[in-house]
C-alpha cells in the first residue's frame, strides 16, 4: 500500500499535459495582447483593402 501511495506522488505522466496547457495559454494571451495593441492598424488595413476593391467598380469579369 505504501508503494502505491509513493507511486501516486512520483508519477509524472500528467505533468507533460499541464506544461502544454500552460504554454498554449501563454501563447493565447500573447496573441490577444498583440491583436488589441494593433487594433487600429488592422482596422485601417481592412478599410484600405475594402476601398480598393470598391474603386474597381461593379464590372463583371470576362471569362
């Protein structure tokens, strides 16, 4: 019985999954922080692209 109790505390199989979870969480926080910081630039980029697409007019492409 004592050996089984020791094995529960020494066993490290779940440790790897916890580390992966922590790394994934840190990456997610970094991505959200970058997106919030660059929100104005991203919005401007999409607005410019939208304007360039609408400047072309409503012509239909010829095959």
